[in-house]
């Protein structure tokens, strides 16, 4: 049974149907799901994307904003989401620390690996924001990097679908969920579980990637407790 886990979800997940900003009801739901993990003795790290506010790639498409600046804008968006998640978790009585790859000491701690490890050992949730602190790297890659650094036993990519399918389950009712995919298959077949850099980093460090539906209540806990009711796909050796 995994003891330490990193949960990655997109910023869009916080936005709800509007696709922009933060919907408080969804924020509260995610906080309650994460609280259950902490209450059951799991050490939890979190990485949230920033796409509910801005994406570096999209911001730079018009040619006015450079990709580097666009990516830094995206990093700032993840800080907004991280602070919101901190507030929601603290509302439910969970001790939380936000650590940023960019120094913004008035808002949160700067990322220091040993400090993050100590927070986790003390039962605090640690939210890692601002990606890797470098442009041209996604929050998927940042999540994998932080998972490796904190010695997490798995990374959970929490999405809106049950797992990885052989084709789009929205368009094709006969789509089949793939229970297990190798790192090599995910890379070779361009299965977009995470971006290729993130998958390659996970492969190099034998870090399992779990893909699941974050909106199935109790599923995160079921996965970590290895219960038969858990619904997910796994990318590993």
C-alpha cells in the first residue's frame, strides 16, 4: 500500500463548466477527497496546472507574447490555483504548505526539497507550484519531477475520465479501457497520458503513473488502498 503519493490535476478541473477561473464547489469537492487521503495516513503532494487562467503555448500563439514570457505567466497561474487549494484544504482542517519554484516569499515558501520532505513527514500536504521554474516544461513534467524528488511511490494523474482508452470514449462507445500500459507503449503509440518528457522521467525512475477519474467519489482512496473497487489505468514497466 502506497504511503506517499503525488496527485496531479489540471487547472481546468477547478473551472467547472465555464472553463475559466475557479469554481468554489469543485475546489471544495477536491479538498474533501484529498482530506480523506490525509485522514487515512497518506502523505500527499499536489501539483495543479494553470490552464483555467492561461497557458504559455496559447498566450504566445499571436506572436506578441514570447513563449518564455507566456510560460512564466502560466507558472503564475499555478500559484493562484495552489493558494486557492491551500485555502480549501485549511478550511477542512488540513495543514498545508505551498512551495513555489519561483521565489514569491510574500505568498508561499520557495521550494526546498528537504523542507518539503519534512512537511510530508509531519503530515502536512505540500502543494508544488510554478512548475519546474523553467519555461518550455509542462506541469506534467513538474509533477513527475517533484514526485521523484519527494520519493513518492506513485503519481496519480487525476482527470475527468476513468483511465486510458484505446480511442476517445466520448466519440466511440465501444472504446476499451486499457488497465495497464508500459512506458514504452505510451511513448511509442503517442498515448497522451502525460507529455513525453514526463513519461520518460517516470520510466527512468520506475515511477508508476496512475490515471483515474477524480470525480468518482472515494476512488483516490480506493486506489491507494489497492481495493478491488478502484477504477484506473496504470503506466509502468
